[in-house]
């Protein structure tokens, strides 16, 4: 191609001397040829193996001609909804339509349909009745078997059935997609490709399924949530490529969906090869007029150093998608990419990130994982660190030091998640020191998620004492270095296990901290997580014990309001929540109280000596303003107030 990108139209094919493509990749995202985008990796990898690939990005699903832009491929269509599940991309947790889409030119919303994988496949089938269709990406991967769909509030069948596709390549897909391509190229019928790890296929022949665990049939899942909890945990315990068994589900007693074991993790040399492919590292030039693709800004000057995560957070789908085994790129590979990056015209001297799902994981949790796999019924860090866990930041430190020494580099930031418990378990404080000294831009974002141990247990996170130890160590190190840097905690409301009691507990913690977060994330039940299973079934699939779940929107609003209790807009919700929780002692004038009574009249029992007439006349708005450092003034001091609020984060601790 004259512009270096893969073909997106017949004109491009003609210029490249291509009469027919081997594969056409249909994607819900705009075409961005960068290794942070799944379609770029898969298409470039196929190209490197000698296959001719073209891209149809964001076709008009209302027009069958849009799927014909590149003609009929020789081997098949590849279909992905994009880097996000299309429903998460479109809707907030309150199911309100989002205003923008970072993966679309100009950030325009509405360029892909809901349940995009299914819609695109059905569009293809209208024109190409018998062409092989292979689906992949996060949407297909996490919906590969029967699953709870939050947006319709229903159990849904495997996406393989509803899409009419022939095969799912789940997980990251590099190994399986090449095996699929080679099998098709050798002349095998798509229906006979049932043997590849990292794939899901369908069959009507029960006798073809061997050495497999039978999951509850779909009709049982519809009638009994307990059956789904059992099924989900069986799936969860079979996500490791070394020990996982083949799984299958039955639909109507005559259709079987079979999940082969996950593909093996990439070796370091394989990872290096993937990231050395000839990416253009930007969006297709046809998007320039629309203002480009916003998502590139977050990744253009970032470096992926690892994949996988053994953190085991209940609300995270990484176990089902990337797996728990850490895969890494070599220093040479990362530095080679960085050396290209630092000479780009718009590079300003800042490498925005060096990491992955968890930045400070640069090796498997223990030596046995690369030969025997991860423990199916145990976590590496939760509830306590495993005795076999290797805690070592030396390799990551060496990499960061090398990046800091590159020409044109002013600062190397770490914006991927830092696993603070893993960091605090390292007796060598060198990494903590260099993190504070070189890799924080004034604020470090961390994710305790909650501070109630009852909720943390459901979240799969360490106890609050571990977080407090980290806060103390971080503050002590910054003091030692003479730096004024702060922690900004990510917090989650309404996660399964959180009642109003635990929500109040979190509010009290924030009160003592002197901090009110500007944003709070409501728990979002996305496909294929332990937390989503809890949300739907009311059971913890690990123990089958009942779990309290806040599903009522009003209760969820109260839990969220408690975290932001100082916001005057939340006053009525906070009063209602405290009343329902039996904590009206927190409405009053004492320093331990969250809010003051409105108009000077307590709505419940309150404590405090300052009950004189002058104090009673003060409005809640004025109180909230003072608490936020505004001195009751809504004028030009907002920036100063925000700065003061951030400065208070964890300072009291």
C-alpha cells in the first residue's frame, strides 16, 4: 500500500496488486494501526504469515452493501465489536447513552450497533451464506458461553449461536488465529476445525465431544440461578491453559457449544515479534478530516510491557480474557519501540505509561506457573499472599531506568494500575523510592475500591490494613524525598456485599481522610466476572453462599451519595441513607458528623456542643463549601479549592 496501511477499499486492493483478499476483518472500532488495538495485531500477524487482509471499519449495519466493500474473501471474515464490549461502549452503568465514543473518528457516538458482533455477522450472512465467519475480541471472548447480560437483564445464549458465526477465537488470539488460518488454507472445512486451543465451536454430534466437562444445559440456567453460579465457577476454574478441561453446554438437547482449553501464553520472543510488526502507530489518514480518533491519544506514547494478571479482582474479566499467567516483552523490544517513539514530531518528552493490566507485574507469580499452570482454586494475592509468591521489582526497575536515559525523554510515567499490595510486600523499598522520585506526576492513582473488609472480601482485594500500610509507606517516602505528592483512590459503590452499613463505613473513612472524590464508579456488571455472577444470582460462586446485592437504582444512588456526602446536591439522599442505616448520629454538629441538620433542626439524634443560634443559621451549602476549602464562596476559588482537596488526600493518615 502506498500509505502503509492495509486495504480499506477496492482502490487500495488494486494499488497493492491484490485481486482477492484471504481475510476481511470487520471491526466496530475505527481503523487504528497500533498494537493497542486488537484488529491491528491480528491483521498484521496474519499479514506476516503470508495472508492478505483488508479492513472494513465501522460498516453501516443498515446497508448490506457496506459489508461488500472489499469483495468476498478467499478464506473468511473475521469479526470483532472492537476494543470494548459494544454495550459498555454505548451505555453507562445507569444504562444511559454515552455522549461520545473515543474509538470513532471525531468521537462521534452511534457508528456501531448495540451487540455489534451479532449484528455484523448477520449482515455478512445476508450476502455470503456459506463463507466462514470467525469472531473474536473482548465482546465475543467474554460472551463465548451462556452469560448474564446486564443491559437486557437476561441470560443470553453463547454469542456463537446468536451471531451465526462458525468459530470463536477467544482470549488474545495470536496463536489460535494463525492455526485457524492455516487450517482453512489447507482446505479444511470450517466445521471440521474443532481441535484448536483458544477456540469455541458448535456441533450437533454429541459423540464428537471427548474428554470434556458438561456444564448445566441452557434451559437449567434459565430456570435456576444457582445452576448458573455453579456453571460460572466451573468455567472460572478452567481458564488456565495448562490444566483447563474442555467444556460444553447443551441447547434444546440438540445443539452443543464446545469450549476448547485456552491457548498457551506467548513466549517472550513471540511477544517481541508481535510488537515488532510494521504498525503505522496511528489512525488511518481518511479520518483526518473528522479530527482523528480520540483513543490514540491515550496510547500513542505509551508502552505495553506485559499481559495477564494474577491479581484476581472479582470485578475484572482479565482471568477470562488474558489469563492469570504474566507474559512479558524483553527490554530490547520495549526500548526499540521507545527509540522510535521519542523521535516522532509530536513527542513532547513524556512517555505516558509503561505497563499493562498491572504495571508492576513483570514475571509469573511463581516458577511453576509456566509449566503446571495457576492453582485453579487459589489466588496468588488474596486473601493473603501465597507463600510461593515471588515479590521482585528489580527487572521492572532496570527497564524504567533504561527508558529514563533515552534522548528526548523528560519523564517516564506509570499510569497502569500499580498493585499496591504487591508493592508493599517487597521488603526492598528501592522501587517505592524510584516510583515516588521519577514516575509520579504529583498524584498517584491507586484502587483500594473500598475500605470495608466485608466488601473487600467479595471484591477479591486485600484487607484495608494492607492499604493503610501502603498509604503510610508512600507518604513517608515522599516526605523523605522532600516531595509533595498525593494518592487519589479509586472507589466503587454498590458492589455485591455492600449494604448501606458498609457504604456509611466508607463515608466515615473519607471524612477522617478529609477527602471527597470528584468521581465515583458504581459497580458495572459486565459479562464473565465473579462480581457479575454475584449480582445476577445473589450467590458467591466460590462458596455458593448468599451475597447482599444492591439492585434498586435508588439504593445505588444512596450508596454513591454517601461517598460524596459533602456535595449539597446529595443532601437528601445522604439523610435518607443515614436514617435507613440507623446512623442519624452522623447528622449533627460534632466533628464526627457527615452533615448538619437542614435549617438547624436535627432529623434524628445528634451530638455536639455548638448548638447556639448563630451556628444553627449556617446553611448546609456553606458548611459543604468550607469542608471543600471554598470558605462558602462559589466564585473564582474553585481551582484553589480543588488543589486543596487533592492535597488533603491521605494527609491525615
